[in-house]
């Protein structure tokens, strides 16, 4: 397909830049919020997006630890803090 090589190269370059930006020696991930309640999670995220304009959303990580019958699902919001 025309342009596929260029598109793949751009995606690879973007992934390499992101990996270098969030490398372990560049900073650390700081947990902003963690809960096991899905509705509380959605409410907190929407309030945070509406009120806090200081957050760089490109440096935010959302983790969902899938639970099973023994352990419930956990939602975690982390922000990358550079050194």
C-alpha cells in the first residue's frame, strides 16, 4: 500500500520518543488516585479534567488491574514527575 512504510516509520519514531521521555532515569510515576469503585473512578477523572488545568494529560498513565473472584479490579491514575 502506498505510504505504509512512511506511516510505520512515523509510528515507530513516535513510540521511541515516548519511551525515551518516560524512561526510568528521567523521572518517576507518582500515584494521584487509586480506587476499586468504577463509578468513583469515573467521577474523579471527570472532576479532575474539568477543574485542574495544570495537569499535562500526555504525561498521565491510567492502569487497570483486572481482578478475579479473589481480588476486585483496581483503577490507578499516575502522573510522570521528571527529575
